[in-house]
C-alpha cells in the first residue's frame, strides 16, 4: 500500500508531461505548416513562402530571454507553473487576433502578429522544457521524452493536419484559428489543475532584478543595431533591398540575421546580464559542450530542410487538396506518430542512448526519400487506398475518401521516423541540462536545434523554385549526413549524459 501514492504521483507526472508536450506542439504549425497552407490558398508565391519561414526565428533566439524565465517566478503558482498557464492564455488571445487579419490584404501586419505568436510559443517551450527537466527523475527521462514527442506530435496532427480538413469544410481559415485559440486556453486551464509543484531544491538563481532587465534590453538593442548595420552595409555595396531577384533577397536576410546574432551575443560580454552569463558559463564548463552544440545543430538539419516547405510541396507541387493532406496526416500520420513514439520509448529503455540517436537519425534521414519518391513518381503513381474517415467530433466526412497510396507512404514514414528521432533527441537534451539553469540550458540547446528549421527556409524556397522538388529533397538527405557522423564521433559522450545529474 505504501507504494501506491508514489506510483500515482509518477503517473500524474507523466500525464502532465504528455499534456505539456501537446501544449508545446499546438502553436508550432499555426506559424508553420497550417499558416503555409493558408498563405498558399491565398496565392502567395513559393519564394515568399520560403522567406516567411523566418517567422519562426524566435525559436532560435529564445535562449536570450530564457534567463529571465530562470531568474523570475510569477507569484501564487510557484516555479515554472505560473509562466506556463499565463503563456497559454496569452497565446489564445494572440491566435484570436491573428484570425481577424487577412494575409492577402495586409501581409506585413499578419506576419508581425505571427511573429508574436512564435515568440509566445518559443517562450512556452522554454518553460515547459525546463519544467519537464526539473520534474522528472533521471530514470524517467527516456519515457518522458517519448511522452513529450507523443503529445507534441498529436498536437501537430491536430494543428497541422485536422486544421486543413476544417479549413476546406468551413471555407474559413480564420474560423480554424479561433478554434485553436479556444483550445489553447482550455489546455492552460487543465494544466493549472494538474501540474504538480517542483521540489524545493529547484530555486531561482539570485541576482539583481534591475540589472537583469537592463542587460536584456541592451541585448535586444544590440540585435536591432546589428541587423540595421548589415542592411546599410549591403546598400552601400550597391545591393537593392527591394530587388525582385531571389538571390539578392536571400543575401539581405542571411547577412542581417548573422550580424544581429553576432552583435547581440557580443553585447552580453560587456553588459551585466548575469543570469545569461552565469548559465552560459555553467553550460560551457561541461566537457565537450561545443561539440554537443554542433551535434544539436546538425542532427535535425536534414529533416528540417525537407519539412520546411512540405505543405506548399503537397498543395502546390503535387496539387493535393487541403482535405487530402489533412486526412492523410490525421489517419496514417496519427497512427504512425503514436507507433513511432511508443517504439522509440521502448527502445530507449533497452538501448544505449548513442545507439538510439544514431539509428533513429538514419531512419529520420531515409524518411526524406519518401517525399523525393513522391516528387519523382507523381500523384497517383501507386494508385489509391480507401481509408475510412474517422467520424469523430473533430471531423466529419460523409463518405470515405480514397487516398493517394504514395502520399500515405511518404507521410507515414516521415511521422514514424520523426517520432522516434525526436524521442532520443529530447532524452539527450535533458541529460545536458543543469538544474539551476535548466530553462536557459535547454533553450540554448533546443534553439540551436531549430537553426535548420528556421534558417534553411529562405534557401529552401529559392532552391525549390530554381531547381525543382526532386533536387530539393535529395539535397535534404545530403545535408543530414554530417549530423550522423557527429553522433557517431560523440557516441561515448552521448552515453555519458545518461549518468549526468548536474546541479550547476
């Protein structure tokens, strides 16, 4: 009988991790795949869609404001929990605002609000990742990573798959975003009821609050000045920022982002942004910290490259309807997501982490060839398959819709491999985080993981437009190979992270 409360507490923790994984994954497609579908239907060109992938840039910079999450706790709900609930409620309001705007008539304003949603979503990821890292025992991290991926992928199926079905049935993307706004608020309310408090040993680092805020403000100014200086330099060199040439536009975007990052990070060497500086020193004091950052960047690049324009590829390149893409994601995609997460969690309990990272990474890379095969063979090459529609509350189709067999194959392979690869990746990142600065450490690592997803977007759009989809997907496989080589080189260090329980 004495073991029952402990078992129930563990079950509650794991269920909350599943719920928060869902909360973390819900907004991503709403500034990614679902938004791309909305913009594609509204008639935006492929190059513009590629550049708009930069809306996800807050996911890369989130480690810069993660120290504020580590340093400041909101009153009443305790460490981490207050931030999670507040951000989910504010996200609902931002999505509701997004639903009132027309991307075709006012793209700049629409993109600005989408960036706000991405900022809130990235910050929510910071808090949830830190909360999960602090809450779970080391032995629970593999299963916790699997549940995180399962919840995350279920949310992505909803916001990136079912939403396409709704949009075609309702003939209204704004209505879809209003429903997503309400769901965000509902998840926030449920999290408020269920999240257990963190143990007492997890306390915020001590520093002067005013200095932290001044340091963050100086960092933001440094980022803005860096982007402005890069813009002025390119103009002085004779480049036209309003040029219709896709390569010139790419040069402007890449140069401005690089300058903003370098100057912004450089400012932290002179400004007393103590929590950021201390947390970075804490991470880089770990043996092999730089090599692990390289692994984090390279491991997901191939997968991110292929998925950066997958929605425009299916809608505009292959001419599938929104319902076809959404239903394929909802049926086979949902099934393979669950199978991938469960299988990944099973193997993580029995394999060395390095073996799982490498094996799942290979499968993740091979899955890109499913999209290449679809681009080469074309829609209908393998015939169709009758998939009965799920007559649930969330979607209703009067008759079963025959689905393209090759489309189902490509999406099922991608979802299965993605579920397994991300489960191993989450377990690795959790093992690299110190407890005092878990928000900043995880944000730093996961931000570097998004470099591929965010920054390959403009290049991906230009590449696909210039050379076609077959070349695009072959390149996605090639760029993923260095990540596997890095994982092999660091295999002993990767295994060592499963023994880490750092308090730095």
